[in-house]
């Protein structure tokens, strides 16, 4: 408000034009179609925390090789986390109980993109690469995605509360991230009265226009009770309605943490 009171009308006009440009860029206008990838990604500064980059690694494992895979995965992920040269943290590792069966999710935390560049380069030239390659005979396919945290909710620190996790993934209509952030900033506050989310991210590299929310419950019955209670809270119904308008697809995965997962 101080800036608005002290700026000249010319500066205000310029600010207004820039605001209109940003909004049109984010909502699918002709300007957005002509813009380069670097310019489009500037909107992340409006909604992202910006401190860390989280890599989502998803491995789809051969059904009869899950035991061997878990042993190899623990050796690799624990190896790079304990190696202080790598400067990487493991947010958590899970296997799917309901959803995409035989899929394993790993979330790694880097010190922004510079940290990701340095860590991946170090891993390639280290003994840890052998541990990574030891997992591959048990894997049918792999995907990787780089995400940033929403500013309204940093990722939870390591803890051991037990129960299950739910990862909800939404494929958004391109250009609607700001609308999503606005709706879910209120929605998180409504749900927070009953359960605290573990994390909330949006994609920047890999599959684009995706949003992820991670929740933790003591059981599926607990999840059912919490979701029913949320419907009685002001703001939640509006968030769900907005979600249906902004999301092209929605996925829900029930996950069980692996023994070495910092979040469990």
C-alpha cells in the first residue's frame, strides 16, 4: 500500500500494464503462446517457496522383484544421503498400496537448481552410481519430475507417526496455477483443522501443469472420517468445486513408507 501511495501515475500505469501482461500470460492468452519457456516459468515466483527443488522419482518395479528392489533402493538412497559431499536430503520413500501397483515413490530435496546440478554431477562420478545401477534390473520403467513447494505450505520435517500416506496428483488446465493456489490456500486452512498436510508441490520440469498434495492418516477409515468432517467446514466445498473446474485429471495413491523413509 505504501508503494501505491507514493508512486507516480506513470509508474502506476506501467505496473498495471505489467500486471495485465502477467495475468494474460498465465491464463492462456495469445501472449502465452508466443512466450518462451523461461518467461512462462516466471510465474513460479508468485506461488512457489523457491528455497528447494524436490525431485519425484517413480520406479515401476517387476512384481516378483520387489524385495530385491527395496534392498537395492535402500543402499542407494541411504548412501547418497549419508555422503556429505552430495548435499541432498531424502524427504521420503514409499511403495504403493492402492493405485499404480508395484510403483515406488522417492522424493529428494536439493538446494534449488544449482544444488540439483551439483549433486547429480557428483553422483554420476561417484561409487553411488554403481548402487543406482544395481536397482535397474528390477525396474520396468522410471520417471523423474522436478517440483517446487507452494509458498503456503513447506514440506514437513522427518517424523514417525505411523499409518498411511495419500499422494494426490492433479493435471491442471494449462495457465490456471494461480487460480489453483488461491483456491487451495483457503482449502488447506479448512483441512488443517482436522489434519495437517505433509507437503504441496507444483511441477516445473518433466510432466508440466501437475500439482501434488501429500497427506498422512492413521488408516483409510481415519481418512474417510477426516474428509467427511472437512465438508462441514467453511471454505472446503468451494475448494472442491474450484478443483473440479481447474483439474483435467485427478489421481489418488495410497502409500506405505519404506523402513528407511524419514517420513513414516
